[in-house]
C-alpha cells in the first residue's frame, strides 16, 4: 500500500493502481489523484522479483532559508 505524500491528499493506492516509473532519480509513482511524485525504493529479491517500498519522508524539515535576493526576475542590462 502506498500513501500519497502530498499532505492535503494522502490518498492510498495499491501497487497495481499506480504506474511506477523512473524519471532519472530512482523509481517513483505519481499519485493518480493529485499527480504528486512519490519516491520509491526498490529491492530486488533473491528470486529476481523487484519489490517497491515507499520511501518515508522525514517529518517536515525546515526549508533552508534562502538569502534574500531583491532582484528576482529583474531584467538584465
Ligand atoms: Zn495525491
């Protein structure tokens, strides 16, 4: 069972309800409901089958403060 990590969504999906793919940063599925990307971990079993496991996100980590840049979107000479 996967759970959408998008906070207001949080929908639950069985593995066969979602499409798992790799967009270059490891396997993930997109929530069919909200479209959020949810990263997965893949484990290969000794018999060759692959099992996906949801990567638990750490609790809301504070975003690193960005230095204020007053020229965002400003035009360049
Ligand atoms: Zn969702």
